């Protein structure tokens, strides 16, 4: 839980840790994604209810579809496809799916510290599929990151 400045305890949403494959010959890739969304109102510019996934001309519209529920589902679908085609997995997968956004997560650092000797001990690569598109047809690919900082300031 998170203790707010007024002393109130706020329960944190759960984090899902999952793994698939333990082949020592394969590298282990840890995929990170989040399934929370920021608040939205129709008057923010939505043509449909932001919290009702709506298909229009083959496109899906809904809050969090690209940040970050779609990318989370894409990785799960990729694993599902390998298994359905009975193909050997080229890597061992580990999944970290949390209910808070990465930059604002107050529980992620503690989880990383608690699990570094166990769940994360054999991770070779980390993939964060949470990015903007440069245009309607050109996605962005981030191949490096410097890190984030988050803090709380109370002014009296």
C-alpha cells in the first residue's frame, strides 16, 4: 500500500508476474507492460465513449488501446501464435504486467528490489512496448532509455 501525506493508506493494484520457458540455451526476455489508463471524458475530443472499445472501419478506439493494453495483448498473442503453430520459442519469456503506469508506479521499484535475486535473476533483456506513433503509418521504436524519476512535493 501507499501512505498518502494525510496518513491514509491507499492499496496498490496487483502486479502480474509470469514466465514461459526455462531453456538454458535461450536468452530470457522480460516484457513490461501496464494496463491502467489516465482519466478521460468525451469532451476531451473522443468521438465515442473512451471506456467502451469501439470498432470503426476496422480500427479500434478506446482508452488505453495503444497505451498500453494493445502492446500487452500483442505480446500475449505472439506467444499464443508460436504455441498454436507448435513452433519452438526462440526465447524464454517473463512478463511483468502492472496496474499502474511505469512512470507513476509507486510499487514497481519495491517489486524490482524484492524479486531481483529470484524472478529477475536470469533476465537477459527487458522490452518495454509503450511508445507513441510518429504518424498514422509509422510507429516509433525506442531502443534505449535513461530512466525516470517520480517524486511528490507538498507545499504549505
